[in-house]
C-alpha cells in the first residue's frame, strides 16, 4: 500500500513535466500575441566563460538574455554586442546580473538591492510592456542556507502577487517542481506556468534540504 501511494505521488509530480500541464489559451494563440525567445544562464562568477557564453547565445539567438552571477571575469571575453539594449551590473562576489535585449530595457536598483535574490525590470517589446523578474536564490547546501532559500522563495511568491503587466520570471531558482516553494509560485493571480512542462525531467542544483 505504501509503495502504491508513493508511486501515485511520483506520477502526480512528474506528469506535467512529461506531458505538459496545459496547452496555449486563446490569448496565447492570438496572432497579436507576442512570441519571444529568452535565454537565462548562471555564468558562475569565478569562471572565465565569457567566450563560451557568447557562442551559446549566438547559436540560440534569443530575443532577451539574462545572466546570473555576472562578474568582471565573465565580461572579459563576453561579446553580446548584437543586442542594442543592456541593463544590470557585474560583481566579483556572485551578486552580479545582466540583461541584454533587442528592445528597450530598464532596471532600477541600488548597491544594496544588487544583493537581493531577485530584481524587477521592464522591457518594451513591440506592442507589449513586459515585466522581467530575474531570480538567483541561495543554494540550499546546508540547513542554514536552506532556511534562507525557503524564505527567498516565499518572498518571491509575495512579490508576484503585485499587478505587473505580462511577467516573465527566470533565473537560477536552485529549485525544481519537486520543491514546495517553487511549486507554490505556479498558478496564482498571475497564472504563472512552468516552461519545463512537457519537456521531461531536467537536472538542477542538488538539494539535500
């Protein structure tokens, strides 16, 4: 009986990832709907991977690029000059972030806010104002960090209750659909969906919390 219950629970968690939780709604199928490609990467602040990141971005050709842990070391060989708009700030301690876009983009932040686990900005795409929430939560590698991580996901959920325009939430959550804090972000007033729906099981940061 216990094994059967566990199997049912596993199917409940993984079914959306394998088959998708929902299709496109009527608004998303409309010819007037905005279709864009966004790439988000954690570029690891202490690794000189700027050239590899540049090549990966060129190959994917996204409309918007969001980089977590952007550092002066990354910028040394990073070339995203194909994007006319950029916002963000590099930081050598892992707090840096950057956004590159085909369309006008703006973020407002202070040095203190740079250390926060998420940043809110806006992109003026053709006919659409988009809110971008760039996320980089604490990695839950020990009990103390796990407590901070849970709190950050709760704070993010509260942030997303605000009446923003069309909103994209992306970045390094250090979480997966199996984590309650991440699953709680889905749905809600904003109708947030997980882009991993229907894409199968994907690896993420190992969490022992």
